[in-house]
C-alpha cells in the first residue's frame, strides 16, 4: 500500500507533549482564576446550525466560516446546514437564549474551547484556536460595576501566568462618540473611518494621519484633526492622572458626559477590586473594531512586548442575543486568544518547554523484581506523585537517557544492593546528583523535593 | 428582525452549568489518573485532511464522517478536502508518524478531546462526544507488560470516579483464534461471523444461537456449537480460577498457546500492579468488533448496571500507523467515551448535579460598603476560595435565593452591625444554619468548612 503523507492543514498549532504541558498549564491557570471569581463553566458544540451562527454576521466573518456536511448530505448535493463556530460569543448568545429559564442572572459564565476560521494560511494566523472567555450577562439591566470586575479577573490571570508586566487599558465608546460629536463628526460610520486612520498613528506617524484627516476624504479642519490626535493620545499614569485627564476634556454632549462618568466609576472600582494602579490605565485610542461594544472597552498589553498587541480584549454590549430572543440581555465580557498568545510568547522566548507531568521514573534493573518496582510506583502514585515504570527493561544508561529526554527529573533505582539494604537510590537528573533514602522514607523525601522544585522552578 | 430559534442539532450533549461542573470533575479525575501513571498529553486538530483520516476506513465509519469546507471552497464546488476526526486513534497514528523523530518510545500519550460522527439522530447516540484515550506505542516492539498496566490505570480511574463496583474483563484474540482453529474454523471472517451470532446469547438465548450455528449458514456440528457456547461463557472468579479455566481449555494450535501464555502473564501482572482480584476477570466472550486488535482485549462493566455495557474498552494492536510510515509501531490502548458514559450515569441516577464551583457568595447590604465586600472577596480568593460578590444589590432575601438556586453553599453577610463589631455572618445554605466569626478568622473558618464539605460530600 502506498503511504499517505502524515500532515495537518496549515493554521493549526499541534504541539509536542512537553509544549502541550506548558500550554495546558496556561489553560489551567486561566480556568482556576475564572473559577476563583465565581464564573461557571459551559461548553457548547463545535458544530451549530449555520442559520443560527450566521444571523448577525456578514462580510469578513461569514467568508471565513467552515461549513460542515455529513456524507449523506454531501452526496445529495444539499446546501450545508451546519457550520463550525467561529467565536464563543455567538454560541453564548444562542445558549443563553435557549436556556434562559434555567439560568440565574446575572449569569457569569466562562468557556474555554476551540473556534474555527477559514483564514488565509499565513504565519501566526490560526484556523483553529482556543478562546478563553468570560462574560457576565444581566437580564434587562446589568450594573456598570461588573465592568470593573473583569479587569480584576484579567489582573489575577496574567499575574499568575507570570509572563511579565502588563497594563489593562480602558476606554469608553460613549466617551469617544460624545467627543467626536462635539467636533462635528456625528455619523458613527464616519467616526469609525476616522478611528481607522488614527490607528495608523504608530505605523505611519502623526504627519501622515494629520494629512489624511485634513485631506479630501475627510475634509476636517486642522484644528479638529489636532484635537482628534490629542484625544487618542491620552494615556494615564495613575488613577488621579486618569481623573484629571478625563476632566481636562471639558464639557461636552450627553454621550461624552455619560462615558466620562462611567469610566470614572469603573476606574475607581477597579482599584477597590485590588488591582494596583500600575496595572490599569486610560487609553483613549482603544475603539475595538466591533460595532458590538457600546460602553467600556478593554485591551491588555505586555509592557515589554508591545508588538504582540492586545492579549486580552473585550467590553460592554447592550444586548447579547437580540437575534434569538426578545429578552434584553446586556453584558460585559473579555476574551483571551490563548493559541495565538502562546505562539507569540514562544516566538518571543517567554515560555519554555515545560517540565514533564511525569515526576518520577522507576527504572528496571531486573525483570524478576518487577513486583517490587510496581509496589514502589503504587506508593508514589497513591501519594499523588506521577510515576512511570520502565516495563520494557534494557540497559540502565538507556533508561536514564529516556528520562532525560522525556523531561522527567527524578529517577528511582532499586538494584540488588538497594533491595538488600532496604534503601532506594534517587537520581536527580536536573541537579546531576544522586542520593540514597530508606525505602520507608521515599515518598516523603520525593514530596519535599517536588515541592521545592515547584517553588524554585 | 424576525427571531431565529435558538437550538442545537440533535446528538449533542449541552449541559447547564451545574451539570457541566459534574462533567468537568469527571474529566479532571480521568486526566489526574492518566497523569499519575505517567501518560503525556497531546491534542490534535479537530479538522484533518480527509485523505489522511480516511486511509484505512471504509463502510460504516466513512459514511459517518463530517466533511468540512471553507466558504471559498464551497463556492467553487470543490470536493471537500477536510473532515472532522471521528475518533482519536487515527489522529494518534498520524501524530506519531508525523512527529516520530521528536518522540521518545515507548510513547505514552493521553488525549481527551471531542470527536464527531454523523450518526442517525437517536436517543443516547451522540454526534459529538468526548473520548478519553490512553495508548502506549512502541517502536519495533512493545512488551506485553504494558497490556497489564492499562487495567491498572482503568482501576485507578473508576475507583476514583466512584460510580460503583466494576470489573475489567479480559480476553485475547490469539486465544480465540487458536480455539476456533482447533474446532476447524480457520477463516478469520468466518470466526467473526460466528462471534457475532454468539454475541446474541444474552438477548436471544442459547437455544437460538445453537440452532443458528448448526443451521444452514454455518453448518457446524452440535459438538462444535456446544464447545463454542461453553468457550464464550467462560468467566473467572479469581486469579487462580482464571488460570484453572485457561488450562482446562486443553492443548491447541500455536495461536491458542500463545494467547494463553499472554493472558496468564497479563493477569498475573495486573495483580502485581495492585488491582484487587475482585476487579478483573477473564471473559472469553469479548472480541471487540475491530479487526484492528490482535492480542489482549478489554472491556469494563459496572457490576450493578450491566445494561450500560462497556464503559472502557481497548486492546493490543500490531501496527498503529502502517498507512503513514514504514516504521513498525505496535501499541496497546483504551478509550473512555465520557459523553455517553456521563449521559448513561445520569439516566441511571448515578451522577448528581454538582455543587457549584463557587464556594462563597459575598452579599451586598449597602452599596457604599462595596470596598469592604471586595476586600473580603480578595482575601477569600487569595486563599483559593472561589468567591462571587453581589455587585448589583437588591434585597438580601433575593440574594440568598440566588445563591441557593446557583448551588452556592456559603453566603457571607457584612451589615452595619457586623462591620461595627468586626465580625462576619456566614450562612450555610445546605445546613440551613448561620454563625458569626471574627473578621480575621473568616478565611480559616471557611477553609475548614469547605474541606469538611469536600470530604462529606
């Protein structure tokens, strides 16, 4: 039989086991923190009805959808009625609308699953990737205070992920809208176009953006262009600074006043939630592409790696599920795109291959002593120590080499000598050290070693 | 805008949060035990190239495949080149062949992901379901001892899942093949047909099966039919009994002798792995449909719920990835179909809705005191206690009701009185009890309560 080349499609991130362990640890950390803040897990099917998924979308998103057909449907030449989810927000909307009467509101859910997008194949673009989302959904209303809780969760997650200093940056769509209105740019389409130009500030420079805004397409006055550039460059260095800069915007239309009041309340509460002032700031350039957001918007950046862009984004929306239900379901949510984040951290040298999940390898000196090796492994496992036993045998040197290559730190040797003396030899492959312990103290000793290793890294 | 009905396709199991928590706890238990035995995690993409997935299959499986197409491919009327995985074994074969030179052998992997099958819509049949697999893959060879390790893992998993007494049942395809040969049924196709008839024993009774075997289609003698019926009814009550019954089969062709020797070695080692004799047994009726298995085969059943069928199955195979690589990769593996298992346990009343992952709800008596509530929540979270804070306010009675409905056991009340006295009132909604603790002792007290709750259930 001719061999089929073993390969995966472009745009998927398939990891070797030790990298998978590093990735899994990040997932675990995120989940632990989401749960610590009282978010509840849900999972939704990867396959949904296409008409359910595609009610609201159009344009770019719809073009990236993967459609699904069973063999039967395909043979009958039917139009596909199924599709893979492209985010977790639409499935959340469907879930809340479908199970509305079985849920308690405010509904606080987390969801960590893969989503699918038919992106063009390109380095760093993924067709399958994890999203790790939290949202709080209210019924009829939802206090602005929840807008301050999500940054507290973000802070908790990224502090524990330990990937360097980061800043949660906030803006408010109402504030932006109001400010633009005050400059005579009232049309929201036009506001988005201006923002898109302003987004080029870092790449093209202020001169280019100023020229475009005052040019034919936009026809803004030099004064207005200057005000826009000044506005989007507002950043705060502390809570007091943020309040000062918000006040310095001066009086404006209702939307601006409302946005300012919301931002002030949210910023103040974030501090009450225990987030240090070093870790959150005003950034009036943040708009988030989606028309979806109506109030608070967030982005999070790594201070030392701005090129990575936002590692956690989200915001407040008016109505989650208007396409499925007449209930009014306002909410606020954030999303971490973990596959992309992991990949970028690895590119930047910020995540290592993990130590193995396997703590100990019990070697095999003599097949006849297998029951003794298995008894040791049983004890270790009962104590929660992940243990592999060499069942195949072979030279001891080869067994050590296997452990080393597999990232297993501790190797247990039980030879004739050890068995006679009632001891065990433990080799620490990391420290290139070895020591003997009485058989009865093996579990305790390894526990201490492993706890130290967990702390010391 | 007309509303789109919020719904999912038939054959998916979407859970409410408290059920999702129960499900997640089962996943966690399985993962913890897989890791404890030194298995390493991998994840593969849900979407694979169709030609890679469908090299070996045909018939039923291929008819159940979901094909995937991006919008662009669909519009061009192309034949789909992508498909969703229908199990984790084919992706494992592809993975090992693709990454062969980066893996250490024996390669011990676990994988817990969803798979997709275009099953007919039917109660208890799932189109999307979790498989939780472990396999050990050798290069060129793999010791039979690994066949004994997997039952030790199964034992560890199901003991901890705590869903009642269970028995891991073993057979060996070589033994079966040899025994059938000794009866003059040498053709493996014919052997499978006979086994399929024998499988109807429970449903149709011995009379029916005997008649069929001696009838026109098979044309076996009454004596041979009787021997087959006796063979497949062999069960052991202990290790000694298993050895006795294997010996009682008498001498036979090479395959039988080899199968018997393997079974004896495996059974003996399972005991050395620490599995009590009450939890594993010989069952010579087990064949496992797949032609794939060549030696040891396993099934696991709940003693008190035989109607559920096998909850964990697998076996030994000669060559994992012959369609992708010339390397010889023998292996042994098992799989738990967790979605189906969870569903069946729930149907049988064997799993409850879980307690919430949220341990404590901090109520809101007075919005002005929010910073105090948040400070309490921060302390609790820092101590690893999952805590939700009521941010919205409203009547205290309504807040209690929310906690109760959401399955949160402990509610913290910090009113004017409590704040003045430096105490906190804790309501235990489960025991319908409440008590006051000094503010400084809250964390310690709740930790003790939660530990007790975890032990007592």
